[in-house]
C-alpha cells in the first residue's frame, strides 16, 4: 500500500518486503497480510483499442485510395479482409546466404510455388544491393513474420528468418526514428493507418539485434558463417580506428613542425 509493490498472485507467499510500514504487518510466516498487500493481486491490463468495423475499414480504404498517386490501391474483400501493397527497404549490412549455381526464379516457378533453394546443397554468400526496395502484395492478415519469410523467399535467401527483423521508419521533427515490429503485427494495417505517404511511414528490413537471436535454432555451418562475418567486421573496424588516429597523428606532427621556432 505504501511502496506500491506488485506481484503475481501465486508469488505473493514468497514476497518479503523491507518497507517499514509493510514490515510491521507481516505475518510470522513472512507473507503479506491483506491489509498491507490488498492490491498485490491486482493486474493492470492495457486497454486495447477495439478492432475497426468493416464500415470503418471501408471508409479508411476509400480515404487511403483517394491519396494514392499510382495504381497501388487497397481493395476490400467480401469477408472484411483487404489487400494492398507495401514497400520494404532492404538495409542489410551483412552478406546473405543463397544457393550456388541456381537460375533466377521464373514466373512459372512463382505460380507453381517452386522452391529453387531446395534443389542444391551448395551455398554462397553475397551482399544485397544497399537500400534495395522490394514491393509486396499482401493481405490484412499477413503478419510481420510472414513478410520476412516472403522477402527471403523472393531473394532465395536460405538464412534463418530469425536473423532479420522488420522495422517501421518514421520521420518526426527532422529526425528519423526506427521501431522494431513484433512478429505478430500486421504491416498492411499500419500502412492503412499512416496513409500512402512513405515519408510518414516506411518499412525497413534489417539484421536482428544479436542479443535477441536464439542461437540454438541455427545449424553449425550457419554459426561458423556468423563467426567469419563478425571476424571480418572486427578487422575492418580496427583498420578504421587505426586510419583515423594515423591521420590525427600526422596532422598533430605537422602542426608541431610548423609551430617550431615561433614565439609562444
């Protein structure tokens, strides 16, 4: 009641507080009495907004399509779902793993859902073009996880999807802000809310933070490949630091040389 300590109902009997007011009301077993911890079991649930109705979705889509300057319109289906387009910027700093010696995917392969990556065990790594843009036609039920998997499939990337994360990029007061999207989020709904202007909201595929990756899900060759990449990045970073301070040293020596013989 005084320090506003909260805990789970099942954990209540395990809690011992140092709070003076609560300590005087502890039972001999060291558990909290209702007088002191009457709000312990209360859980504060965030109020989730009610999902929009079909009529509200229809109005939003009409408003969205009125602002579209190209043919990438959204379409409402009879079952209340809707489809549309999103653009994803690929900002990957590290190489991706793809099948070696595989021809590009044809329209026939796409229609027949042929996975060319499964046709060979040979692998190679290369860097995707910096800031490449991929356009996807998705549904309102398509999750972030499915978007990531779809992007990897289009580029025939065989890396584990857990290596990557989808971010939303927003611009506010001249600053660029990034926010990682949960895997269960629906990107098309975010696009509908923000409107078609990509300056207001855009999607970016980046490497996942290393601290959030479940490394047990990767195979030994993948882990070895990560170590090679990290080792290369470490050496490049060391070289950058050496070059930086070498230039600083040269400027400092030049300044000292010019200052010799001058008063003061």
